[in-house]
C-alpha cells in the first residue's frame, strides 16, 4: 500500500475497528477509509464526521453475502478501487460446550468465520483485477490457546487462521497478500464483561503485566497492509504481550 488507498474495515464501530480506521487515516492523507457497520453506528459516524472527505460509514452485515456485494460495488464506484480489507467484525458468546445452545454455536461461527469467508470472496475479483490487495483477518489468541468455555469462538478463530493460510496460496501470484493477527487481551469493549478480578488474573498471565492497546494492534495491521510487507503472506502474528 502506497499513496492513495481505499480501505474497508468491518466491525467499524468497535474499539479496535475505530483504532484501525484512525491509524489508516493518519498513515497517509490520501487514504480513504470505509467503516463497515451492521447496527450501532454512533462512534463510526463521529470518526467519519471528523474526516468527512476521507472516511465513510457503509452498512454491512458480514454474514450477508448480498450486502458484501453491494458494499464492494459502492466502494469501487466511489474510490475506483479497493486496496485493503480488514476482517475485524465478530463476537463471542461464551458457554461450556455441554450447555452451549445451537444458536450460540451457529451465531459465533457465522459472525467470525463465515463473515471472513464472505468478505474474502467478495473482494477477490476486484483485487485480482488490480493485481494488488491486502487482506488482514483479525483472529484471536483463542485460536492458538483455546480456553475453556470458548469452543465456538476458538473454533471460529482457528478456522480463520486456516482460511488465511489456504487463501493466501490461492491469490499470491495476483499480488494479493492474506495474513492474520491474533490479539490477546486488548482494552476494548470485548473485555467489558470481565470483572476487575478477572482482569487482574488475566494480567498476571501476561509477561508484560498489562493489557494491550487497540493502537498497538492497529500498528501491526498497518504494517501488513504496507508495501514493506509485500513478501509476507499466509502468516499469523500474535499480539499478546508474550503469553506462551
């Protein structure tokens, strides 16, 4: 990625999505950021208002293939191209496997894994036509160190890593890189359900003895989207303060 670029970030209203948007906007004044959101829009719209000429909110339910098609068509019509896709949308519904409902399993697989599949598929033709593209899938440390109570989330995020590695091989010759990042405990809304005691216990597991910051994850994503990372594809990067 160099010069003017068009970037689509899903989950654009969350803490990490906003940090990603801000990072790309700061990286180059020519960048145009699209924040994909399903329902909650307030924070994304505030960022778009602050950068009215270079940032827009676009409706996108990542589990809906038709909305993916519409989003890509809209972006390419306005920007002329789509250079970077960050598959950041997703959620978790934790439960022990023995008591996990069908809905808890299916919803988490849909929003995390199927949403990533649909996004990758939706941008393929455009990026192949450009002979350039950067796809960064936001997985999770749960993909590599699966905790109890997250069978659905760990399976979905592990699937994202496998998808990343396979897809990277398929599009490498077209100038498209596909990589995954696996954040650990990062200060976003995703940790809001944790009690203070749970947060302290989590920090004790982290050699750096602190939580990560959204902008630290964004910095890694920004690098993977850059021209300097053009020989990195199919990789999985842990961003977790050193948890082994």
